[in-house]
């Protein structure tokens, strides 16, 4: 019996779609986005029907569409600006290759902070177009965003992405022996040391998307003793910036009487919950603030701050959230305060909100 957590070693591909398009597949990571958006639509529909969301019923699907566009566009651009800035703007690579890299979503990643900026701008533009309360809509989105974060972090975990730092002993050496690892440790087949060893048994050109999962049990049995234990930071992020943040916001909703306050709290609390997890999460090799000899601009800035990119972004998000929270609390320009029935989502308990009409008397 292992003395530490065992990686599930699931196949990251849920449905193989190569019959439709070459290399096409529905993966766990993509499925978590589908589940998140489906839950988000249901949540917005419920809040509109119960009187909390001050928009027309027909606009629920419209906000979901612009929100999805904002998430993917902002998430990808955030990845480029925050995590691939040097390669995209300061490298000597041909311009055409750098431009293609921006669109190469299958090889790149998605930034949460970029996605949050993207969905905020998308909702802002559409709410102004529809002459609806932007702050109220963002409060509505806030109440399902953490659930989506938890889902996506679970997708990261199943794919072996964004794992934690290596667990070391008192002398700073990595721990390989299972008997010496703490119960919460985990060994990932996607660990760089594991990939090198697995490639000796399974040709890497047979892997899908440079990912060996699932690894055959007999291969993993040979490789596992030579793989260091790591923190399962994806699970910690799923719990903290996902589920705990979600429950905290639902609890605090009753105290956020002015539109925009709840959305501002999301920014504040996300920064609070994610910042400490970054100490356990493995940073990107080219952005590691503790690494010596990195010459790129972003790494030098992070090294001077002694912050990971995630921590630096969380500090900015935290400060922005505080400013917006104070503004929404003191200002009357964010819309009329929520009534008790709206906060409890009982404004239309007996009768559903009129189809095609926003909640009356509340801008």
C-alpha cells in the first residue's frame, strides 16, 4: 500500500474524434469547460427567474455567448501577455511564427486572469449595448465562476498539468522513496523526470499531445521509484480558489446590497486564496523567480519582486478588487441596492419573472 496519494492515470481523452478531424478529441480539460458553461447558463437563468438578475429573460443566452467569447479570447491573450510576453514581443523568432503562436491554442494555455478580464470587458460592452446594469450582471456571473474554476482545475489534474513543486527533505533534496513521502504527496507521470524514463519504454512519438497518459501499469511500476514526490497543487487550487471561494461568496452575498460589491469581493478573495498556493505550485521554467541566470525580461522582473507570475497577477487583482469594493460601497452609480427578496432570490417565488422583460423598478 502506498504511503502517498496515487495519481489516477486516467486517459485524458474522453471521446476520440479522429474520425471527424485529424487529432481531434474531447478531453477532460475541454469537458470541464463545457460543464462550467452549462452550469453558468443554468445559474444565470435561475437568477433571472428569481429576480436577482435585472436583465430580460431573452438576454440570458446572449450574455452566455459573449461571456464564452470573452473567456477564451481573454484567456488566450492573457497567456500570451503574461506568460509568453518575451517570446511573442521580444524574441528574434520570425514574426509569422510568433503570430501563429498566438492562435496555437492547442499548444498553449489559458490564463485565468486574462479570462476574467476578457469576460468583464465582454459583459461591459454588451450591457452598455443593451442598456442594462453591468454591475448587477457581474454579480450574477460571480456566483458561478468559482464552480467553473474548480471544474477546470480538476481537468488540469486529470491531464497532469500544473502540478506542484518537488517535496524535499530538510537538506533540500528531492524525496523519491514512497516511505519517506507525506500522505498528501503525489507522483505525476507528466513530471519531466518521469517523461524521460517513460520514453525509454514507450516511444514519445506515439504520445498524444506530448502526453504519455495513460501510462501502462507495468511501465509505471518501473518508472515510479525514480520520480520525485510533488504537491498536488491542482487539487489544492480546486478546493481553495474553486469550492471555498464559491461557498464564501454565496455566504457573503446577503451583505452585498449594492451592485458590484460581490464581484469586487471575487477579485479580492481570489487573490487571497490563490496567492499562498503559488508557493507550492511549480512555476513555469522560464518564469521561475528563484532560478538564477534567466535573461528574459519577465523573469528578471519576477526575480526582483520574488513573486511568481500568478502571485504578481493576484496582487494586482486584489488591489483592483479593493478599489472597486470601496467604489461600489460608497457610490450610488452602480444601481439601486438589492432588496431582501432579491438577495434571497425570492422576488418571483410565486410567479416567474416575465419572459422577455427585466425585473421592474430596478435599473
